[in-house]
């Protein structure tokens, strides 16, 4: 699978460049970030 360039543009005008995945196109939506962490106990 090849990945093309992608840009996330926020409402305040900030832009973040990265690599696209999934369907190619333009859309409007909501970005949600999860900052939770999980750990496994080791004996």
C-alpha cells in the first residue's frame, strides 16, 4: 500500500503534515486524541 502526503488543517489555521492512510479524498470532521496510558503488570 502506498501512502501519499496528507495535511490536517485545524480551525485556528494550524497545519500538520503526515502520511495518508485509508481512502483518498477531502473531508470535514472532528479529530479526537486519547492521552490515556495502559500498562501490564509483570510478575
